[in-house]
């Protein structure tokens, strides 16, 4: 096979794969505009499913839950993860193997084991003490748990990439410990903090399994609502809400592209 | 300014102080003496960085800590900065004890080897950082930064981003960032080691000129003996965590305290002394007469013969020591000629100024003479 | 003058360092221990307890749950759970293999394109995985449902019975897994291809002449660390997958994750579910350990696996 034929074959395969990757999403978006109540045939453009969404209080409250969960958990994880990332950096010459294992644990644990152990544990604690009632609170706890490692690793790698004498220069230039944090460390790792926050937010919005097992009756998020709707029987309304979420991802993708471009130039 | 430096480099790197010296009143008053007593520092269990260092640095002095890597010079500088605490001993600056004072409460600033400019800040904010941390109001900060920028002729560099600067420019910003705080003592940790040779020799001269104008106490760390000699008022040579010798560059170069200092200062012509007897010593390269004050009771030690003090030629002046040797190698360097001679089976280096006298060729047999006044006895 | 002894100064420094370590690391470490390590330990404990009323665990300790997991019940041995386990393994193996077969040429192709296009191409591969897993799987439900063009094509070819649709089925689960995990394989493989030492490839072409042999001896070994990282990223979560088999698999497409989840959500048998979770954990750690061993032997070093 000649090089050119190989390249042409690969190009074809590339477009085929892209088609495969985007087909299911495209179908969801397409049928969200379907005027008929069917997922098999398209019978005309209409916005009726989107109109229905606005009147659906369950969906609106699920949306609110998703947002509150994502924002609150990301903020908490940012603070805790940032501290632990800095601790890992500052004490990187010590033997911190146990800490590394601890930090990787939430990443490697299968979602289902993660979700179920937290659920079982929360249920027991709740029965014994009345604390940790399943709901947004328990979901926030669970989400923070899987966000911490990502924040910590991002912050850690930012610190490792810095010239260590910068810390000494800040001391040398009269910065007290508090001012060092405020005027040197936080501004220096700001890009890492921003990307850690967005990653945490995305992980939270993306999660279904862990949310599903730690949720209470009142705290369904959008993915949980969609899951329930699918289980009850496919409704075109799901296409509409799912399309909105796909749209949000598309916006995020474009933003990330623009930002990475700007950083390069 | 030297005209051997290309115009574009010279233009960008001119740190010659302007006629007016804005910080002069303050800085002459502020120059502080440093007193170190019995400093010990150990890393881990086995690494001894400082092994009992006593040192007095005068106010307004350009003082250099010179030595090979691992000699303790950087540790000493870091103790002065407060970035390292000594295990034992005391540090006084300007009469105040600073041993346990954290770096942010010492009026001591450092120019770091890597320059350590904050990447998240503009050049202007880098310059103002120390003043801001000291709580100076913004208007005063700006005025001081403009003043120092003018003084060191930073020009439009002040409005650049740190990542747009060249190595030489970073070095100047780092210097200005430390100077703008008007410290009692300025510490410089091999600040020129990352620059290329031309720029480096220019900045050596200019840094020294700057220090004289400011009258500030500078403590400079380097492993380059030429750099140390060009710039310093006094040099301390360190090895193995101990001070080997303290003195003016000419003292250290011409009268090294021991063989280590002599070798480190670049002397190759060191010859073992076998026996002393009256004004005479028996050495590897023959019998030599020394000045009476060079005589010691012990017979060990080395004879230092500086290459530039050797004269090659048939006639030997009255009272000079005389040797016979063979030219093994000749290096023509324009202004001077270097000879590698063989005397008594030993290699002897000689340097002659190129004044139009006869140039010896390889294989020539030559008579070598040296004045007893130029011979120095060096302890082992 | 105050002589400060070596001892007190050392100790003061050590104490302040330890306090610092404690302050920075404790909140996060405590969080993970309390909200993940303790719950997992509790779950493991549950696996050895007796199934009580409402599916909640009780004393005494027993190995009943593991026997049930192996198929021994009140009515004697039945192969249901064992089938689920084997199906999980098979689906993991099959989908990982397929993902490698698709991702390998894709990752290579991206590195052959112009440099300015590569980040965009990578983004194009990754973006679908940013949408929620439930929505992505729902998209496949739309595509594979009875009456859709794909289902009718399969019907026309005689692959499925009329009006059945392509899901629920094991085929749909495999498809969903491949779709879900493709980006996880492309990224590490791309990183490996990008680091590829082209001099080695050219030397190989010089020496062996045949492109296939050049690939096998010069290219493939260099991409192996990336491939291993990709396999870890795909196989471990695939084995524990819950959403895809639940939506696309139906009763006959159940995997271990569904078996475990059912024991908790239906409130039927916590100890049995916990035993299943232990099985999943063991598989996870064996997988990680094996990859580390192979990775070390290959000299791939400490490639961070996220």
C-alpha cells in the first residue's frame, strides 16, 4: 500500500469516526425539533417540546439542583483541593505515599462502588444519628470527594512548574506569610485554579451514577430526571432538555478552543 | 564604556548610574556592617555546609564569597538573607542581631541566580513588590519605581511583560527590584553566571561602579575568581564550610594563605618545598633564595612562582634566582606569550609581555630568572 | 549574646513544618478518609453480614453473600450470576479491543495532520464525552429503536427479528461502551505518537525496508506506554459500567454493575451487592497492578494515569 493511499484511507476513517461520535448527539438535537411524538420518523420542525420544558417545574428544579450542586461542590473542592495540592508540593521531599494513594483512590474507584458505598454509609449514619439525610447535602459531599483529587493534582503540577526561588524572593521582598499567599501564591496559580474550578464543575454536571445513589427524593439533578424519564418511557421532551445540555457543552468547547488559541499567541 | 561590546547589547545593558543618585542620602546612611560569629550549618546527618564561620564585613564594602560549588558560600548567603537558619552561631547586621529574624523582617535583599521575577506580574509590579509588601502607598511606590528605573536606565522595559525580557534585561530588573527597597545589605547570588561572556564582563564593571555610587554593602557570591578580583573590595575564599582566607583581591591573589587558595585563584606554578636552610629553600625545581620574612621553621609547604614574574633570557640580574629549562609549548596570545617550560622535570608556566623581545620556540633551551621578592611561600 | 543550640532550633523548624503539613493536607485527607475510605470499608464489612429484612445487613457474620454471588441460592445452584460475571468480562474485553482498533489509527492520523489542526481534532474527539453519559446513551436508544433506519437495515439483512429494534441487546451494549470510551484511548495514544522518535522509524525503514516490520519493531513498542494507559482508562471503568447496560442491555445484557446496583436500589440484598462490589474492586486493583508491572518492565516510567 502506498503512503498516499494509506493517508487517504485514514482520512476516510477519521470522518467516519467523527460521524460515529456525533451521530447520537445529532439525532437527539434533531428530534428535539420534531413536531411529531416519535423518535423514529421526523415529521416537521416545531419548538413545542422546548415550550413544554418551560412549564415543567420538575425540570426547572432539577436544573436548579444541578447548578447548586455543581457550584457549591466545586467551590468546596477548590478550597480543600488547593490546600492539599500545596501541601503535596511543599512536602514533596517527604515520603507521602499514603497521601498519593488516598488522592488517587477516588479516581480509580469504579463509580458504582463509589456511589454505593457512600449511599450505604450515609443511610447507616442517618439511621443512627439523624445526620446526613439523603439530599443535596449528601450529593455535595460525594461530589466534593471525587473533585478534590483533580483540583489537588492540577494545583500541585502548577506549583511544581514554578521556579522554587520565587517563594524565597517573596520572603526576601518583605512579604509576610499571609501576604505571600495573597500577593504571590494565589495570583501565580490563578490559571490553575480557574481550570480546576471548570473541571470540577464539568465533572459534577457530567456525573450520573454517584449522584443517583446519593440523591434524596427531592434532590434530582437533570441527569437523574432524564434517567427517570427514560425509564418511564421515551418522551420527546427528553430530547429537548438533552439538546440544551449538548448546546451548553458546545459553547464550552468553543470557549475552550478560543482560550487555548489566545494563550498560544 | 568599552567599545568592544556591540552597540545593540551595550545599548540595552547599560547600568551605569545616571549623574544624580536618588538613593544616595538614604543609602550612605543605611550601609551596614555585618558580623558573623561561629556559624555552623549541617544538612541531613552528614553534609556540613558551614563549619564554624567567623567573618566581619565592613559597611559599604563590596565583599565577595568565592569558592567551588559545595564550599558553603551559597549557604552563607542564604543565612544572611534569612532563607536558612544556622544550627549555631550569630548574625549581626548594623549592630542588630538578626539570627532568628525571618527574611521578610530583614532589611536585606537578594538578587537571585535565576532572577526569580514573578511571572504573574508586569515588570513595574515586580519592581514595586517589595515596597507594596512593606505597605508603602501606591503613589510613593510609583515614584520610587520611576526613580530606580531612571537610575538604572531601564527605559521602556518597565512596561513590558516578564516573559518578553532577555537574560541581561531580567538581571537588571532583578537588581532594580532589590535596590528599590533600599536595603542595608544587598546580596547577589551568582547573578551574572547565566549571561554570555561579553555581557558579563561589562556588567561586572558596571555593578561595581553602581555599588561605589550607592555606598551600599554588597555581598556577592561567585565561583569565578576573575569576577571576584575585578569587582571586590575584599574576598573571602571558602572551602569545605571553612573560610580559607579573607583579604583584598591583591592579597588573595599574590599571597594566598594556602595551596587550596593558590590553586583556586588560578596559580599553576606551585612546587613542593623539601628543605629550608637560612634564606634558601630546596624545591622540586631547584634551590631558591627567598626574602627572610618568607622563611618558616617548618620545611613543608609550597613555593608559589607567578608566571608573570619569570624572566626568560641569557642574562640573570644580580641577586636573582636562576634556572635552566626547555620550552615545551608556546601559546601566542597577542599582547602576551605563554610558555610551558620544563625545569628539573617539572612543568613551569611563564608569561612574557609581547614587547618585541625575542620569542622563544619549542625546544629552545632558556635561562630563567626570578627575583626573590616575587617568590611566595604557601602553607600546605 | 544568645547561643542557640542546634537541638532547639532544629526541633522548632520540624514542629513548624509538621504543623504546616497538618494544616494543608488534613482537610482533604480527612474528607477522603471519612467520606470514601470509611464507606468503602463499611461496604466491605457488609459483604460478610447476613441479609436481613428489607435487604439491610445484620449480624452474624457469614459468607452467604459470596455463595449467593457464585449462584448458590435457596433453590440450589443457578448460573445467572456467573453469566453476568462472564458477560462483564467478555464485554470489557471485546469493547476494549474494538476501542484500540479504532483509536490507534485515529491517534496516528491526528499526528500526521498539520500542527495547528491537531488541538481542534483532539477537541472534536473529546467533546462528545463532555455531554452526560445518560444523554449519550439516550442518543443511541433513539438510533437503535425499532423503526429507525439502522434497525430497518438490520432487519432487511435478516440480523434481527421484525419490529424488535437493535436494543436491548448485547450488541447495543458493546456499541455503547466503544462509543463511550473511544476518547479515553485516543488521548494517551496521541500523546505517545506525538513523542514518537521518527529517527528510529527512519532507521528501521532503512534497515528492514518492509513498512509492516518497521511498524512492528520501531513504532509499536514506542506507543506501548500510551496503549497501556489507554487500556487502564477504558477497561477498568468498562468492567464496572452501570448506565450503558442498564439502558441498552435489558435483562439479558446485565453486567456486574447492574447486579450490584439492583441489590441496593431495590432494597433487596445489601450483602450480595457488597460482595459484588468487592469483586469489582479486586478486578480494578488487579488491573492497575498488572498495568503498573508491565509499564515498569517497559520502562514507561511514572506516566500519570488520570
